[in-house]
C-alpha cells in the first residue's frame, strides 16, 4: 500500500476570535495524538495569536502542526467601546468580514492536499462555512462543522428556529431560557445567517462538550438535526496541566497561588471579548475588596481584531486600589494562563462571563462558577451552569443586564460562592462533575470512545 493510499490529512479552519482559535488548537493536539497530520489555517496574525497564547500543554507541541499563514487584505482593528449598549464585541466585525478572503487560499490548500492524501478532512468553525464552500467540487474531501457553543445553547437556537416542536425530554421552564435580545448586534446575526447557509454540505457535526455534561442536549440535537452524525469530542482542553519546573517559564500569578491555601482564591476574568466601563470596574473593585476573599482579577479590555496592533486602553482602578489589596489580591493587566490558574489547588471559584471555553475549562478542573454573562451564548450557558448542572451561582441576572452590578451585589455573590454552606455544596458538586469529565477521556471511557469513533470514521 503506498503512502497516499492510507494517508488522511486534517485541515482546521478556525474563526478568528481567541475562544474559537483556542478550541481548534486544542482539538488539533488530540487528532495529532492519533498520528494524523494537522494543517491549521488562518491569517498570519491569528495563527501567531493562537500559538503565543497556548496554555495547559507544552508550547513546543505546536511545532508538530502545519501552520498555513494566509494573506488577506488589511482590515480595520478599532478599539472596543466600553460604553456600548450591547456588550457584543462589534469592533471585531471588520476582522470577521475580512475572513471571507480566506476562501481562495483555503481552496488552493485543499486541492493541493487532495492530490497528496487519500482523503482530506476539513474541520471548520460553523462561522466559517463560506470559506470552505468549494469542498463539494473536490471528490476526496469531507467537511465537518465544529460548533463552539454548548449543546444546550445550540439546541435552543435550533429548536426555536424550527418553531419549538414537541420533544421527548425534560426541558427547563421556558421562562428560564433567555431570549437572544441583547446578545448580538444585527450585523453579526446577518453574518451568522450567511455562514449557516453553507453548512448543508457537511458530513457531520463536532462539539466541544462531553456526554457526561450534556448527554440529554446532545441527544436532542441529534434528533433535531436528523441524518447528521455528531461527535462530542470535549473536553478539548487538557484535563491535566503539566507541572512547570522552571519558574522562568511560569506566570507570576501561579507563584502567588502556590503560597495560598487550598480552594481559597477567587479567579475573576471576563474572557477576551468583554470590555467594562469605568463605573462597573469601580463597583467590582470595591466589592472584591469588601468580600475579604483572596482573588486574582484579570482586568483588560476585549481583544482587538489584531491583538498585536497598537495601543490598548488600561482600565482605571480607584486611586491606591492595588496597594490597598496587596495582601489579598492580584490584579493582572495582560494575558493570563487561565487553564493553569483553574487547575491550581488554591483556586476555589471563578467569576466568569460564561463563554463556553471558560465553562468547559472550569468544569474540567472542578471549579464552581459565579456567572456574569455579557453577550452571545453566555446568558444561556448561565442557565446550564446554575440551574441544570448546579455548579455555579448567578452574579448578574440577564434580565437586569442594563443595570450596574453594585459593590454590595459583588460582595454578596463572592461570599456566597467562597465562604458559605451553599458555596461549599456547589464546590463539592463541581469537584464531582470535574472528576467525571477528567475520567471520561481515559482509555475505554465515554469521551475517549467518541475520539476513537471519530478517528475510525474519518480514516475509513
């Protein structure tokens, strides 16, 4: 048998936002572990961003992937607006729109690989459908859509778009599932609708979740998207973070965590697409200080479309704040290794925007969540985390999204999560669920079986 006859190549086409780049980078590592070559395709800026920010595994492992840096016309990279009424990062829209230009280089790569390999498998972000639309014209190429949101969130999008048909499963009260109002800009909703037109040619769907977490909603999705095979290949992120021996390669916040008691530190971070206004930052700062709980707070604006381009606003804290909390808290102004912080035994809670990446990382590491949704799928993920899985509490009620979360509300939520019987019970549940998820990727367990099944399918 020649090399070509038994060879399969996988091409990853991520969407150019950090949470999306990161998930497909983690999935690349899993696929590579089966000895299948992986080609990761994007603009040179976004490929570099993915590499620089890899966390939870040795960055050298990235050297085994084939990165394809594609040139696209320059796009605007404006700063985020902290005072925008809708918190969705509309400043990234020029970057998203520019990615239509990846269609030609991606098609060219697919044609080249299709001559070298028996089969080419594309795994593309569901928001990049237009970029892989030529796939039908190449006979030995198959494409799989990767959905970056929870099965719970996606099911409700699909179910509502179908007119809410009757389903045979226990559903949350309809009033508990928030509408999409305030979640997206109109421009982005149009962008999604355009991209989804191209998903009809897919050979199947991939989710970054586990049957251990969302078995019911994966089944419901399977029923509503009839005829499409699907695989729950999550968690994509490593479930065990390697110990770094040299302090030179460790982030300083991890050294600080080493000195803290087990489960004593609250990690506060709102991801890469959230920008808070000055008034909200001030209330959060005062609430954290008043709670008297140890904390690490990652305080930074949302990413720009090009994270390497130009000045970034440094959000302001009350005068003298960092000095006043120096014995109890650490304010981190730049990129922080989230997975490593969540995996640290001193971390006992996570105030989060509930982006799906953050939810999966927190669940995997057994850390309970204080949910503070901002936009997109986050309000629905909050329902999954707090009401269904019961591994978190709500810090902000989405129905009151236009109101400030006051210092008193922050203080109360932090104490509930970190220093109460209710918080201890939630932490116990989070630890149990995390244990089940980590076990699921072991030989013969449910997530590993999904990996094996997917690899068997694409190499058939």
